[in-house]
C-alpha cells in the first residue's frame, strides 16, 4: 500500500474513532484538538512514520490553505456591524490596540531568544503567532456562567484577528530578500495583495450574497444546494485573488464580510432562514477540515519539532502564551472598567491554532532562510496551547463564572454585566457547554 493510502486510512480511522466517542469526551478535560494533534504525533515520523512530509508536502499544504480560506470566510460572515457597536469596546480594544501590541511584543522578545533570525524574520514570528483560535478553548466563549460581554468579545476577536494579521504578515514577507513578495516590493504587495484582493473579495462576496437571495426569492435554489453554494463563493474569491497574484486569504476573508452583509441586508421574501443557518454546512465542512488539519499538524510539524527542542524555543513558546498575549491585553483594557479577574480571563484565553500553522507553512513555501527555527517555534507554541488551553477551559470558565456571579450580586452596575446582542458562535473545534445530545 502506498504512503498516501496509509495516510488516508490513518486520517479516516482517527476521525471515525473520535466521532464515535465525541459525546463521551465532551464531558472530560480532553478536547477534540488534543485528540487530533496527539493522534497526528503518533502517526507521524516521530513514532509510527505513516505520514511523511517529504512525500506529502503538496497535498498537505493545499489542505491547510483550503481549510484556512474556508474558516476565514465563515468567521467573517458571522460578524455583524452591531457586534462592534454593542459592547464593542471590548473587541475594539482587543483588535485595535491589543493585536498590534501583541505582534510588537512577539517581535521584540524573539530578538534575544531566537538568535540567527533577521529583523524581518523575527517580525514574522510575532505576526504568525498573533492570531488566536478560540475553538481550542471553546468552553471559554460558550459557558453560560461567563458573562455575555466577555463571551462576545472573545468570539468577535477570534473571528477577526486572523484576517487582520494578514497585511502585517505579507508586508513582513515583502521585506525579506528572496521571497516571492520581495520581488514585487512593499508597494507592489500593498496594491496587489492588499488593495486588489480586498476589492475582489468585496465584489465576489457581495455579488454572491445578492445572487443567492435573488435565487431564493424566486424559489430556484433548494436548501441543500443553498448550503453548498457558500463554499463555492469562498473558493471563487480565493482563486480569483490567486490568479491575479494577490492574497487569496484576504479575498476570502473580505468576501465573507460582504456575503454576510448582503444576505442580511437583502433577505429573501418569505424565507426566514438566517445567514448563520445558511452557512451551517460550510461551517461543518470547515470544522471537519480543521480537525484533519490539526491531525496533520501533529504529524508533520509538532512531532519533528519535539525532536529538536531547545530551551530557547520552550521559553519563547511559554512567553508567547503568557507575557506576549497577556500584557498587550491588559494594556488594551486599561481604563475599561473591567475587574482584574476578567482581564486575566480574557488575556489567558488567546489560544494559538490553525491560522498560525498555515501562516508558518506559507513561510516554508517562500523558502525563508530561518524557516526551520521559525517552524519549530510555531509548532511548539501551538502544541503547548492545544494542551494548556484545552485542559484549563472548563475549570477556569467555572471558576470565573462563580466569581462573576458573586461580584454581580454585590455590585449591580458591574461593567462585566453590560448587555450585548448574542453573536452566533462559530462551529469550530472544541466542545460546547453543555455538551450536545
């Protein structure tokens, strides 16, 4: 049997096994991300050697890129303008102040700990590890005892920061000699990858949403094909940007905003299905691909990285999940009126996930000189995040929820009690609370 066939069989077996025990595991501290990453390490070259990056690099990178594009699209599609107006001070501060500070802190602390990397390669480390993936600690944003303001803020932050970090990432790549983006120059990257891709994403997403509503109003499209239609819109935006040498990820992210806005702005007459329900198939597909992607991450990145550990990599990974995330969050929330336990809770739940993995692999494709060290740092940081945020999600959500209930009982005007409009929680890896039946 070929290597590819063994890889497919192993992925199918792990996915089926987790599906059969998913409800049972949802009541334990073991998250789905921990299962898939751990299984990936097991079937990778570090242990069983079923998946080999040398032979499977192209399909693996394609899988991860498709997954990220789909998740960027669905994440953006669920975000509404009112999410930034109602209780918007929290995501606004986290994204407008906290995100740039996180990139800067990651860049600064990488300098003494990761010798051998150039100035812009160090900047790439900061950018790659800046976006969060709330799915790795999903209970933190779904637990009913956690105040709605906090759940809303973490949900919106996670849905937007992976797209917002892309311009930083591309501009840093353009500053590194020898990369594809460097040949275009910073100005070329700005106009082609940022401006052109944004325009294409807006056009494709808006047209896609309007055409779907037009077809629905006339009864031309079935429910099943309505759900299949959205991945086609995401793929169209992504590929159109790629063929024009722009950024497919930025186009897919912007297309999600435009498509969601068009669906909400122009509802089909007599059809009450909400846009988040229309996107259910797309989100479920993204969840499946994300699960498989984390398994592949464990096999081809984390497993080999564990064989090349150094104290510098471990220290930076720990700092990335603590100081580099928590200090910028604390600074961004200064003067917000939120209590210290709330700031600590929000600061801790900034897990690193799929976006960081895919951005690291894009660096691999660009043949950046320090790619091996950068890849190991990202792999160890994401792996540590999967473990620590997954294990702590339930217990910390319960503990913080109890604190909030006591504080709210004695302080009626508690800032954490600010009412917000419910935002649909994206269907991503991790468990919800309580577990589904």
